[in-house]
C-alpha cells in the first residue's frame, strides 16, 4: 500500500519560506517522493475548510511516507520553516 503526506501550509514569511522549499525539495529527492501537488490553484467545493497552500507527496509505502519527516534534509527544512509558515501535515495510507 502506498503512503501519502498531505499538508496544508499557511505561509507567513514568503522570503524565509524559500529556504524551507529548498530543503524540502532536497528531502523529496533523497526519499524518492512523487510530488502530486505542490501549491497551485485551489478551490473549496464543500465544507468550511479554508486551506491555503496544499502539498501532496506519494511514497511506495506508509512507512516510507512517515520516515520522510525525519530524514536529515527534512529536519533542516523544518528548522528553516520556523517562523515562516504554519504547517498542518498528516500521513495517510493509500491504495
């Protein structure tokens, strides 16, 4: 079963957020993440959800998706993101 990381990001400091994007891209590359969604046009169709910047990453397994969060490159990304964005992130098992 595949695994997905789904994140809703509220960017509060766009200039600083660029450093996060650099390190998160490196983390995606070393883990082999398939980028399904990374920003882009977004429209809520139903409900009171108000996402701002969506990111969806696909991994071969749930465990691989979960492990992404702790690779050294993503640890650097998380440090770079401090004060630049509010992250809401989940890992979910796919089909």
